[in-house]
């Protein structure tokens, strides 16, 4: 249930091409230079200067969040209908020659925000039936954890493959986990 960089470990960052911006990070376009993803598009997320001080802590907790979310996605994928599988993007941290560190991930085209970590849920009329599946996944994680945590802040896309329905899936990135113990970073 993990969507990774595979064997690609080098990337060119296109700092003039911002593909998104969150509270803590700016996402730049990039291109993989080697490995399985050579010449494919990447997203290179770098912390805004005022948040550089929490960078390492954030990277560490980002790994914990992704690892736990992937476990939930694997459980979901075992029981969900075909074509509703979930993959959680798991990037790698790279320290590049420009002096910045980046979280490198495969780019998700046609990105949509489905839910937040503060209770907001997209309107079904705006994003379609996919938001219902994402709500169901969050609900599933809450019950699967015995009410101790919930995977939220779901964003990405539903990747439809008209030629091979077995390859249809959700591709998510930057998920958050809210937990009763508050052990999943500043977004918890």
C-alpha cells in the first residue's frame, strides 16, 4: 500500500515551478534522474524558512505517520472492493547541492483535497464519489485503532485505469493522523 520512489534516488528540482504550498512546506516540480522512475515527474517538498527549525522532527514524524497509515491502507485493501485500493505516498528525504533538504515523492496529477485534520470534508458535488470512500477510510481507521486514532487530511486522486480495472486505486499524499496520545507531530 506504499507508493514510493522505487530505485530512483536522484532528482532535479525546478525551483521556479511551484506545484503547491501548505502551512509548513512549498512543493516544487522535479524530475527523476535515475532508477525506475527516470524522467518521470516528482514533487520536491521543502520547508519554508521560518519552519526549518522543526524540519528534522517533522521528517521523523512524517515517517511514523506514513508507516502507520500504510498499515491501515493494507488492512483496508484486504477487505475493500476491487478498484478502491489505497496507496499512501512514502517519500524519501534528499539533501541537495542548493543547501536545502527535500522530501521527494512521485507527483500526483489531478490532485484533490478530500478531508482535513480539523473536520473539514469536501463537498461530494465538487469532488465526486471519491470523498465518500475517503470518509469511509477515515472511519475505518478510527474503528480499526479502537478509537485511538484516525487517518485524516486525505488528499491525492483516484487513478482510474479504463484498460485494467485491477489497477484503479486511490493515491494519497501528506496524510495526517490525529491520536488520543498526540504522538503524530504538529498536525495531530
